[in-house]
């Protein structure tokens, strides 16, 4: 968990995608997140977290469904959404915090 704290405690926004490999939405969200990462460049981070490999973190953050997208800035959660989102929506949300 201390690594997680270091990960999100940045001035730049950090968009986390909590996923599972068996989720049907995973393939589509991977493509969306690549587009988001390309659009924001080094002004924000986009990170995928497998809930199966990070069960304690998923439980601590009350991840009940996948995908769950959470945006952090300066160590604080500023946005959260369960379910799919399109690239343009995510890009505009992340850009608000750049």
C-alpha cells in the first residue's frame, strides 16, 4: 500500500483503471486508455491495476465492479466512475486537473 501512496501522491493527475483479465469490457477499455494516454502525454499518468493481483487494494478502495476508473491528484481522489467510458469523456475529465 505504501507504493500505492507514492503512485497517487503526484501533482500530475493519475487515472487508474481497475480491471480483471476475464472482463469482456477489458479489451475495449484497453484501447480507450491507450487513446487517453496518447492525448494527455506526460501531463498525466494512466495506470491499469488488475484487481485479482491487488485484492487488498481493491478491497480498501471498495472496487465492486470492473472497470472502475479513479482519478487522483496530489494524493486525493477527485473523480470516480464504475463502468465503461469513452476516450473523449476521459480525456476531458483528466484535462480539467492538468
